[in-house]
């Protein structure tokens, strides 16, 4: 099972993207847990996570999030602004999976 955590400012704006990513994973038969949280809740949500993706609106927090996640060997990256803006669940899921191969 792949566990993909998305972080944004309040955890709300990313919920639609999470749904699209979950649907894409389901359509490909992949077992996954994909969820979104406010970045302030990051430390409490890292158990078993395969990757953390940041919404482009908080890319300024990248170094801070990496510092937390590196201790647990969890990769971190920022979601492409266009893919985020168009809510392209397939592209964002593929992006995450390519990193955690």
C-alpha cells in the first residue's frame, strides 16, 4: 500500500485533488492511502508515509518540511502548479509514484 500525504495551508484546498488521486489509484488497482492535512499537522501524520507532497501555495515551507521528513527518510516535493490548479489527479499520482519507486 502506498501512503501519500498532501500538505497545504489549511488542508481544505487539496481535498478535491486527493479525491481525484484516490479515484485514479483505484482505477489502476493500486492500494493506497492518500490524504491532505494542514502543514502545521505534519509531525503528527508521518507514520508509515511514503511521500509528502506540498501544495504550490506553501512551497516556501519546503526546506522546513524536508528537515522534518529527512529524519524519517521520507521524500518531499512540491506539486506542479499547473497540475494542482487543474486538479490533475493522474499526473500528481504519477509524480508521487515516480519519486517513491
